[in-house]
C-alpha cells in the first residue's frame, strides 16, 4: 500500500523518480526474525515514473512576486515571514522574502531529519533489538537498538508490521533450552544524554506528542497502544506515554518470558561483552524494525515526534557520534552539508522540531526538497510518500476547502509545523501550467488565531497552484 501511495503521490506531483533499489526489501511487510529465510532479490531497478513536463512554462520571478507579495504581508502571519519558492527541475530560485534567514521551523524540521537518515542509513536499514545472555545463568539482557516502533505483540501493536517482543521471547526460550529465565536486565545505553530536549516547552513531556527518548521502548512509549491506534484521528495522534519506556519494555519482556513482569526482576544494566558460545554476552535472539523508509513515511504523515528523535539518533550513530539530542543535531548538519546543502542555514537541537531553539532557512528547505525530487538522489524520494495532501490527508485534511484556497486542494503536498506563535509549511505544488515548484513559508512571530494563520499560509500556496505566474 505504501509503495502504491508513493507512486501515486509522486506521479501527481510530476516528479522524476527512478525505482531506486529493492523496494520490496525497503518496505517490508513484517519484521524478519533472526534465522528467517531471505526473499529472493528483485530484478534491476526500472524507471516507473515519467519526469515533469519539459514543455511546461517556467513562472517568472516578477509573476510570482505579483501573486505573493500581498499575501506574504497578511497581518495574521506576523512580522517575521520568510519565504522561498524554487523550480524543482532546474533548482532555480523564483521568489524569496528573507529566504536565507534562519527561522523556527517547528515540525517542518522532520524533512531535514528524513533526508539525513535516508542518506546516512539508507531506506532499507532495519534497527535490531537483541537479547543476550547475562553474567549469571538465567539472566537475559534486553539490548535496545533504538527502534521506536517495537511492539509487544501483533494484536496490540500501534505500528503495523513492527518487530515484536513476543517473537524475541520465543527465540530466547529456544536458545536457553532447559535453563529457566530468572531476571531481565535492560540495556538502553546506546542513547545518551537527557531524555527530553532542554528547549522543549514544559508541557511536551506530558502533552501526548512527545516522550522520554530511550534506546528501548515499545509502541513509541504509548501506555495503551491499542486504544491510541483506535483514537489516533480524533486525538491528532496524541496519546499518554510511559515515564520510563526502557523499563516498561523490560517488564513487558519479562512477562513474556514467564517472569510475571515484576519490577524486582527487571533492572537497568549493560550487556556483557560477547564471549564463548553460550556464555555471557552470547546472542539469544534478535528482531529487526520496520525499514527506515517506512519509519520516515510514518514520521512525516503522522508528524510522529518520537520516531523523528529516534531517526536523528540513527544519523548520529551512522556518523560515529553519540546517540543523543546533541549528537543527532550535529550529525544531521554534517550529512546535509555533505549533500551540498547550505549547512550554515540550519542549526538544530532536535530531530522533531519540538525545540524552539531550532533554526532553518526557507531556502535550505526548498534546496532540500529539490534535491530529493530531481532524481539525483533517488533514495531521498521517500520523503514525498508521507507528505499530507491539501484537502485530502494528514495535517492538510481539513485545509484548502475555503473558496480562497480551494485551488490548492489535491495539488499542494506539504509538511506543516506548529508551535504557539510558530507556523510553517514546506513542500511541492504544481502550477496551473503544469510546472512543479517547491516552496517553504516559515513564520515564528504570528499574531492571529491559528485558523487565521493557516488560512493565510494556504492562500500563498494556493496562489502558486492557481497561476502560471508568467
């Protein structure tokens, strides 16, 4: 389904995208337990989409300026409105209003995180969760690899197709043979530093959209993943989160091993170094996460902050940096700079955009989207599959329905970002003449109501959709 959606979304946007590698392996349908037989390789990649219409006329800078200047000055957007518009095919900048000015991006930050992890880890990468033998007979060490989608079992999993602790427990019981499990030790040492970013608003840890970021957790740290799945749309994906995700996962695992989940039988610690077969540190089982391409899709479509922070740490680990907020931010800057993007126009504190200390320029975002969409880095095209569509899906589902913005419905595909006083939108739009453009509009000093601000942003992108701007 995701593969079909990715094709449909990109085809509608007119992007030039090649089938970049073993798509079935990237997407996966179920996490593969250790020892499972691998599927046969797919044939060589083939082109599945045509490029944008080469004959579609390019808008002029003067035409876009005439259309957007009055809208950018809308009172609801406040006095710090920074805009960049560019052509995806050529990368040519077409319009700017403070385009290189670093601005608070809110959740639009996830586009940078997505590009960084797809580049650093690759779309097919899967994150392992392992169980190893402890120092004493019967001790089992559950080692977190940073998979935020790990589930307890299939029935209650929040993320479809996620790796599962019940699979891992079955492997452990087989590996232990006649030895009964006596204790579970949780090793979440892969991530370091604070579990909440210091720049987050005080209500984020308890507001349902964030969680303590640990290397071991189940279902994005949700307390009741089955209920959260049922109510995701009405709550806008907010859900209660457990205070200690790693210990909670350890207790769930202990229960699956028959230990009753007693807190006394679950402690934090570190795995012994691997030694002789069957001795302390020997692997007892392993499960692997959804591939990165699917985690990126969920992160963008649902604006999943916990997945975003886990993906930022994967970037850090891939670049040899600590798995922390600081390490993820530094590694993301490094990867984007290596892709030729203006790293001086981005300064991050987290991967989700919850931090108010993040800064990204609109032009970096349009450069990033152009890079992902022009075919030069096909692995980055996965960022488009989860982009909400105006008037149809995600955070844009209820937008682009007023008369003044209706031309953007079904045409604007974008990631939104919202904090109090901060509103942003960045993505792609096809003009009335069929030209594919990328845009980013960032405001971090808004004055109107949230509805008024969103309407003002939607008028800007709808103007691009409705004109040839020549």
